[in-house]
């Protein structure tokens, strides 16, 4: 199969997962925000599709989900679009540069998670600042790390397992 076509199909699948996975946790918003279900397919797409397709998935998913289902609300979806775009871009770039073994997968994942959270903090500062609302360090640390601990753990466990299993199964042979 053509490599670009393969990446486009997997990117579309990851985008669809971004739209559907939040329904699994949507009944209890605290669990949904803690597990961050939209983050998983975007991070995974960075490994499977490369940086540019993954960035597109991350940038499109939150506003598309808002238009279709009204969630996440503004300004959360706008900040998430930049955050998830950074996740996809950085995970794809780092995975392309680093070893494709377990250590490289973890470094790529952690680098993407840190970059995305930094971008989210900048976006929230800007978006809330436009409305005259402050977004300080306490809000950033709470939103990006403390309340996200379950999602961070899920990402650190699930993404490397999926990438390594797909690698072993021959997905990355082109």
C-alpha cells in the first residue's frame, strides 16, 4: 500500500477515535478530563503517521468535536487544539529522530507530553487573558499535571505498549 495513503487512513482512524473515545468517559466529566481520552489517539498517530498527519489530527479533533457535539466548550477546545497539535507534531518528530526501541518510544512520548502541556499553558494564558481572566502557575500546574495524573499514567502505559506491539507485528515495514 502507498505509504501516504496508509498514513492518511490511520490518521482518519485516529481522528475518529478522538471523536468517539470521550463518549466512554463523558458521563462523568471529572473522569473524562482526568483520563484525557482525546490525547491517546493523537499521541498514537504521531508514532503511526508521522508528525504532519498527527499534527493535523490534533489540530482538527477538538474544534470538530465541539462543532459536532458541543464539547469541549470554549476556550478549552481552542487550547486543546494547539496542545494536541503539539502532541502529534512532537511525538512524530522525536520518534523519527530517536531509536525505535522502548527507550526511544518513551523519550518521544514524554517529550511530546511536556511540549503539548507547555503549548496548552501558553494557549490558555492567551485565551483567558483576552477575556481579562488570569491563568497563573497554580492553574497551569493543576490543569496540566495534578488533575491529569490518571491520563498521564494511562498514556505512559498504553502508548508504548501499542507502538511496540505494532512494531513487532510489522506495521512500520514499508
